[in-house]
């Protein structure tokens, strides 16, 4: 078995699981209590330019 076949087998077998786990972690990150201030700042950042006028 070549290196390419081994890597392809790993990507086919575990790639989707790793990507889904990463998706869940990144989505859940915004619901952590410590990130509330950052979420609020990001949520209101599109209006910063309007507030200066």
C-alpha cells in the first residue's frame, strides 16, 4: 500500500468525522460564557461606521 492510498483511506474514513467535530467546536465556541463580549462586539461591528456620523 502506497502512502497516497494510506492517506486517501484515512481521509475517506476519518476526514468527515474530523471536519464535523471541528464544525461543532467552532459553532459551540460562540456560546461559551467568556465569549459573550466578543460576540456582542462582532454583532455590532457593522454599525460602528454609522455611529461616527
